[in-house]
């Protein structure tokens, strides 16, 4: 599993990196960026909390087994 931020939607509210600092960080302008590639199993709840709390609905979760053959 992987989280993805749609940079076109992100408005830099910072909820993601406040709620899930292991998964997200801030760039120079305070917008969220994804840290690392894979969401560890113990970070799934944090990932879901960030997705649910992003005011811009900018975060999605991708299961890349669905895109690999
Ligand atoms: S919570 Fe959403 S809008 Fe805010 S920084 Fe994170 S991705 Fe961007």
C-alpha cells in the first residue's frame, strides 16, 4: 500500500503530517509530501486518519498490487 498526495489539490493545511508524521512531511511551502514508498502495516490507521482529515481530499491510498501484473 502506498499513499499519494495530489499536489494540485493540496493546500498546505498540514493535517497529514500532523496526524501521520511517519508518512508525510512538509515541503518548503508547508504542503504535504509523502515520505517513503510503502505504508507499513502499523501505519495504516494513521494513513486512513490523514486521508479522512485532509480538507482538500488530496490524499489517496493506492494498492500497487492492482497495477502490477
Ligand atoms: S492535509 Fe491535505 S491539504 Fe493539508 S498538507 Fe496534507 S495533503 Fe495537503
